[in-house]
C-alpha cells in the first residue's frame, strides 16, 4: 500500500512541479523535492485525497441484499399442508437518480481534497524556501562577520604599532579588543540561529535534525512582472485555496440536487419460498390436490415520503450551504488579491532599497573606511571615528544581505499567493 502511495506522489510531483520557481538554484530544487516526497503533512494530505477518491464507487453501488430465514415454532396450516419454514431474499434499490447524485457528490468531494493536497504542497514549498533563504542570509552574514573580525584584528595591530611608536594610546588597543570580542559573540549568535534553521529545514524533509546542510549562496534576484491584474488572473486559475473554494461550490450544488431528489421513493424487491409438509391423507379416496406443494412469492415495496417537512428542511439547508460556499469563494479571491497588492508593493520597495544599498551606501562606506584607516594610521583620526565607519560598513553589508533574502522570501510569498511561479520580465 505504501508503494502505491509513493508512486502516486511521484506522479503528482511531476504534474505540480511548475507551481514554484527556484530561479536556477538546483540545490534548492533538490531540497524541495525531498520535502515533497517525505514530509508527513504532504503524505497525509495525499492519503486523504486517495481515500476520498475511493468514496465514489461505494456511493454508486447498490445496498447489500437481505436474506432471512423463518422456522415456525407452530406450523401454519394451509389448504395443502402445514407450512414449516420460509426463506426470503430482498434487494433495496435507491430512488431514481439517487445513486448517480451520491457518486457525483463523492467525486466533487475528492476534487476538494485534491486541491487541499496541492495547498499543503505549496505550504511546504514556501516553508522550505523561507528556511533556505534565511540560511543564505546567515551564511553571508557569517562570512561578513569573519571579515569584520579580521579587519578589527588588523586595526588592533595598527593601534599596538602606534602605541609602540609613542604616538598612540593603549586604550585604543583595548577598545579594539573589546570590539573583536563583540564580533565573535555576534558570530556565535548567528551560528546558533543557523543550527535552528538547519533543524527546521531537516524536519520539513523528514530527515535527522542534525543532518548537515552546507553553505548556502542566494541565487541572483529575478526581475519580475508585477502587473497586479495579470497576477490576480493567474491566482484565480492556479491558487489551490481558490480552486478548492470553487470546488466546494460545485460540491454543495451536488448536495442541493441530492436534497431535492431525496424524497423519491426507494424500491424493495423480494422473493420468498415457503416449505409445505405433505399431509399424506386422502379425501373420499381421492388425493388432495397440491398436497405438500411449496409456496413462492414475489414482493414489491416502496417507501412513502409522507413527512415532507424533513425533506423541505434538507433542501433549505443545502441551498444555504451553496450560498455560504459562494461567499467563501468571494472571500478567498478578495484575500488573494489583497495579498498580491501587499506583496507586490513589498517586493518593489525592497528592490528600491537594494538598488540604494548597492549603488550608494555600501560603496560609500567602503570608500570612507579606506580613507579613515589611512588617516588613523597617520594619527589624524581617533579610533572612535575608525570604529564608527567600520560599524557603518558592516551594517550596510549585513543590511544588503538581509534585503536580498527578504526579496526572495517575498517572491516566495507572492508565488504562494497566486499558486504559480511569478512571471519574470522579458528582456530583448
């Protein structure tokens, strides 16, 4: 049974692989595939969908026939002899159209479970991406922190040289050593955060929590087409929650149809056999006609829908459920459109900040540090000014790394909102 489940999962993965993008990152794609194949939530959702698929044949089938046997404790006298026992078989037949309606209802319910399965897959993909991009930020931050430690050690060496030459202060060296310890502490905090993220990503893949995930490098940032109307149109077609809400409308309409025909009479057909014991007597020297001849009977029964109030109440209930399902669909689409607007604005805003950091803040901080370091070596700038510029550069570098990861996470959120890969700009 588990083998059939895995095969079905593989087929579903081939169908749904186009609902997310990895921007050319093969490692991320492999991690996502691992999670989709092994994550317990995904497997459970797929098993629920498979179970719902098997409901249709059950609803379409006839009820089991009934066999009954009667042994009379006191025989029933008939003209041709005493009746000793009776055997009967009956078959119920649901009213006209009921079996088909129940089968169609089960089919629509299975389609809803299919969309819920797709939604679970999409949620796992999103969580893998978030953890992966945060790991990418942390690895970039760790690299910059190590560079910062090396830079501070270089500053401290210059401070000791200046002090040895007689024009520097010993306090400069002590202050720089304190900053080195602070940088080491920051790196340890980043490493602890990385352990947590690594464990979370391993949990999504259903592998041991201490499985090592190597250094992550963030992929190049995609240039996206964020035209909101086209994104909303994609979302109405592709987002699993929206599709599930639409399937629920169809499901409740099938429920309403079944409620309208539930009053149709159910038929029961029966066949009975009665065992008659022969009398073995003669009347006026003549044999008794039909002596000991068994009896046979055919019966037909119908249910009588006399209590219409319950059927009418069922119809009203079904109509209200259709109305509720339509409102739920409207709610899901409006929620999706709100998410698209918020996330597209966020992506555009992060992109502007990235351009500012790349074109202005980081280059200026690097130039300022270079000139300030030369001035400090010549004794024209105090160590506090050098440290201020050093912290400014590190903040700018870490801020840029954080923005890059946030951009990719926001793209993943938008992808989740529309249920498909976000279209990229076409460049000639």
